[in-house]
C-alpha cells in the first residue's frame, strides 16, 4: 500500500515551457517514487540542470514543487533532499492509518452496496494486472488509490483529507524503503479485505486491514537501501524540451 494522491498529470499544451517542466518533474518524481534514490540523498540544482540539459531555474522550480508535494524535503541552508523518515515515523504513520481505516471499514460496512462492491473488486483487478505486468508506478498509484476509494465512499471530506495526508507521507516511506519485489505483495491483502466486506464480515475486514498495515510496515523496515549514487547520472537530457537553453556554468 502507498499512494499517490498528489500526482498531477503531464500537460500537453503545446507550449515549450510547461512541457519541459513536466518532463523534468516526471523523471524526478518517478525516480523518487520508484525508490531509485537513497533516503537522505541531497538533490543539487547544478548537476541536475546539467544532466537534464535545462536551466537551474527550471530545476529549482521542479524541486520546489516536489517539496510542496512532500516528495522531497527542504533542509534550511542545505538544499533539498529525499526524505529519510525514521522507523518511529513509519510506525506512527501506519498506526494512524490502521486506526483510521478500522473506523472507516466499520462505517462502510453499513452502506456497502453492489455498485460500490463492484467498483472495489474492479479496482483490485486493476492492481492485480499492474502487479502481473510489473508496472511499479501503476502498482504504487493503485494501491494508494484503493485506501482512498474506501474512505471516499463515506463521503466525509474531513476523513478523506486526513487519509490523503497520511497516504502522501506513507508513499514517501514506501518509495524510500520498500523494494520493488516487495511492493507487489499487497494485492491479495486488498482483495481479502474487499471479500470480507462482501460477506458482511466487518470484524474480519478490520482484522485483515490491520494485518495489512502491519505487514506493509514490516516490509518497509526490511528493505536494504539503494546505494548512494551520483543522482545526476540517473538522468539524461530531456528531448523535445522546446527552446530550453542548457545550463551555463
Ligand atoms: Zn494497502
């Protein structure tokens, strides 16, 4: 489980600037989300600008956006880095999510109808497909969306907002700590929660949801970190950037 509540789809406006921003954003976002950059790694403007073949201003803009989305964190006087949540942070976020979802499932069981059940099953089917196709980005996005779908079904904007916030933070942890192979384990767990709801066995659904969060948390803690690499070497010049001038330094 994890999430992507904040992804903004790439624009195709035909104008050069937004497309170049989106290309840089998409490359960095994917690298963070897919866990290719070790936790705590500093992202400096100049080497990234050189790697992408764009200006430092453009890199700065994209880094600010990723900070605003909490994909990256700004450290006073030290620039921007990939977050490095502690195990205590991980524990706190998953406990909060587990407690919240237990309440959500209890409420949801009261109003689960065939239409919603069908939607949830379809969602789990999409997750299974993404897992089979080893589409890591889709898996991460869909697994977060599963938990949002459950919460959104209650129609409570406050609850949905709280959950989105938790998911944004847990998605960072997943991308920082969870390995690619392990990220495909959660689909059956989501499916089991849905099937328990379908049988009107709310206690079982809550127990499965609790187990799910404990498993996700345990999986996170086991992951060896990717080696610290020269981040800029992960990226190459962006193609049809449309008139962007390379960095001068
Ligand atoms: Zn999940």
